């Protein structure tokens, strides 16, 4: 790896780790500030002071806040995430199958939305102000304005209940089962996420490609006699995809948090359902870890987007030298 890219990676990685440290501190402080006593939530209001004190001592809740934070942070690094207040199971055993389920769902959504977005945005820019560009711009604008639960509800009405019954309205995947064992049940959640993400990326890709196609080096490539397909794939898309990578990263990171709504809507046993259940039952170890995990996804996807933007954009590589 070239030296200037390595330096860029080190700086971005250091910034990402610093961001995660600050986020972890905020997560812990906010969950500590919630107006509820985990021990009382587990034992109920009829619990004796002795029982409450014993439970607080069992979970380390009687220690100073700073010591609880460093114990929790050390556990995150060592893989000891503590026990769930609601189920008394180790958090990692409770969450592990749900992580795989959610990331499989996000992988399918990303594999569908990213290529579609790039193709729609690039072709709309190539056909600027023509019928396809006008219709796709209007369609993506309308879809971008719709929340995920509206998209999911409309798809359920169309394909699972009222109009036709081609697909199941909810998933029948039990926690711990491999997510690919119910591909029919995954269809509507994946379509909902694809429709939610595609409009944003396609519109940014179109705007970037319009600017690139009007640049001097594209005009020079055309004057040299290159056919339009070569100009598009060799010169335009590599330079136009750079700005889109940032939007792709933000939308994929958004899916990590926004998937909560989709999972609840389709009864999908992933991280979103686990987080919603943990918040409702005041299960602080699960809430803290899942929130930190979502924040980590944000940081990692943005780091990968920065790296990808530099690698695919010749102008940015030149500036780093």
C-alpha cells in the first residue's frame, strides 16, 4: 500500500476510535440517567431493600458510575458483555443469533439497492432532461418521502393480504434459526429496505454524474473518438461514484438503526426487535451493547466509504500525495 494512503487510513482509523470512545461514554451516561432502577424493574416494587441491594451487588450496580463504565468498556473489549437483566442470559448469547439475522437482512438490502441505484442514477444523467430522467426523478422523490413503515405496509397490502397473497405478511423465523431458512418471509422486509434506500443514492449518483459528464476530461475523451459506453464506464462512473459512496455509507449505516421499524413490522427476530424489547424491559446491558454496535456500524461504514472514495477518485488520490 502506498505511503500516502496508509497515512490516510491511520488518521481515519484514529478518528473513528476516538469517535467510538466518546459515543460509548455518552451511551453509558444516558442509560445511567434514565429514571428507572434496573433492580426494582427486575424484582418489582414489592421487593425488600435487602433483595434490591443484593441484586445491585450481583450486577455491580452498587459501584461508582465511573467504575461501572470502565468495567463495561473492558467487557466490550474482552467479549464479556455481562448478563441480560430481563432473561439472566449472557448478553452475547442472547444477541449473537440476532446479529447474524440482521446483517443477513442488511446484506440482501445492500446487494439489491446499491447496483440499482448506480444504474438508475447513471442512466438518468446520461439521458438528462429526457423521459427516463424526468420519470425516475419524480419516482425517486416520491419514494424518498415515504417512511419505511408506510412502504412496508403498502407492500404487505399489495402482495400479502388484500390485493394478492403471494408472500407471507410476516416472517416465521424463530430466534436462532438461520435467516435463509425463510427466504419467502424475507422478501417483503428486503424490498422495503431496498425501496427506502435506493431513491437517495440514485438521486446523488445522478447529480454527481451530471457534473462529471459536463467536465473537460469527458469532453476530451469523446473528442478522441471513444464510444459512449467506454466514456461512461471508464471515465465517468469512477469519478461520479465517489460522492455517492458517502451517501451509500450513510444509508447503510442508517439501515442498521432504521431496520428496527422494519423488523418490528414484519416480526423479524433481529437486532431491531431485540433493541425494542430491551428498551421496553429496561434491559440496560442489552440496550448499551446494541446502541454501541449500531454506532460502530456507522463509524466503520463511513471509514470504508472514505477509503473507497479515495481509491476510486483519481483527483483525491492526487491531493493526498
